[in-house]
């Protein structure tokens, strides 16, 4: 009951309205309902940044995976990897440190990483999925041309089909995003930027996101394109914890309709057997 009221309050705080948790119609409401429903073991594996690499290797091949230089629970006293590289937690989001050269404050990064290890991400927003992921740290090579962070392509997959691609620009600086449909037609009004050109490997990326979705009613698959090569980032089940408003607001209901249709389609085989 506490989680339900906490969700009501955080949703009202961000959206200015109460969520219809008993009859959700919008995407952001459906994210809240998913949080209340909890996560199955397969969802936990898909959201685990380390285990997800194994899933991607099995389904797409090792060429899609950013190598893991190191994994463990406590960073060494001195970095043992060539710069640039990235330190991140396997069990949370927005827990990342970029090391571009030998001038990085390694002591501060170690302190931050130790803090990630002491906490379970997502509790305060009731994203209990992350409680099932083992706490851990990992190091990867930086991809792209430092210090510029690569464009992040986030594929919204409903019932095994990509419907939208959210393109994140200016990460680490003037961060903004644009939402496109699968045919690269802009549908959002969140940014005045000119439309970026689609990635060369857009078709491959759509195929990969759909294959990784495991036929679920909804999952977001994040990918990059580096030097004409697509690479896997991560998978998530609670984008923005369902608290980020859409612009225009009507998109919230539009994405929600795709999610509801996917849920209904998944129930049809069960009804036929019954």
C-alpha cells in the first residue's frame, strides 16, 4: 500500500495529475502498473548490464557487445586499463564515470563506485526489478571520440515490434532528445534541433531490438552506432520511471495504446487454449 501511494504522489509531482492505476491508458501509467506488479527472473537478467551481454551474444553475436575489461565489487587502488574507459554499476542506472585520461580523480571515482555498491538502485521510485540484480561494478572501453559521448538510440519495442526510436543528443552537456517513429519521422516536439540523419545501420538496429525484446509487451533496447557499427547498450523496463512527460502530451496515450494492444495480443493464445 505504501508503494502505491508513493507512486501516486511521485506521478502527480511530475505530471500534475493522478495516475489511473486501475485502468491505465497512457504509457507513463503503464510503467507505474508494471512497477507495482514486480519483475520476473527473465526481466532481471535482461536489465542486468553484465548478464545482458551474454543474452546479446547468444542472440546477435559477440560483435554487438562492448567488451568488459573488468568486473568486481571494489575498484583497485589504481586503474589498470588504458584510457579512455568507463566505470559503471551493473545493477543501476545513471551510475557511470568516464575516465578520459590519466588526470581523472581516481580516488573520487572509487568513492562514488563504493556508494553505488552500498545502495540498491530504484527503491525510492519502487523499481524493485533492480533489487534482484547482484551488486557489482564493471569497466568498459569508451566508445566513440572522447570526450563527446555517443548518440544514444533507444528503441521502444511493443509486442516484439519497434514502434519508436528515441534519439538522445548532447549527453554529458546540453542533453535533449527527439522521438521518431520506426520510419524516422519525427513525432515529438521536445527539441528545436534539426532532425539528425538516421544511423546507417538503422535496419540492423531495429532487427536487433526486436530479437532482443523476447516478444514482451514492452521493453526499451538501447543501442549505439560507432563508425558504422551497431553496438548494444542496455535494456530497461521502466523508461524514466514513467515520470518524464511527453511533448506533445498526446504521445503518452499513443504509446500507451501500442502497449495495451501488445498486452492484448499476448493474451489471445491463452484465451484460445481456454
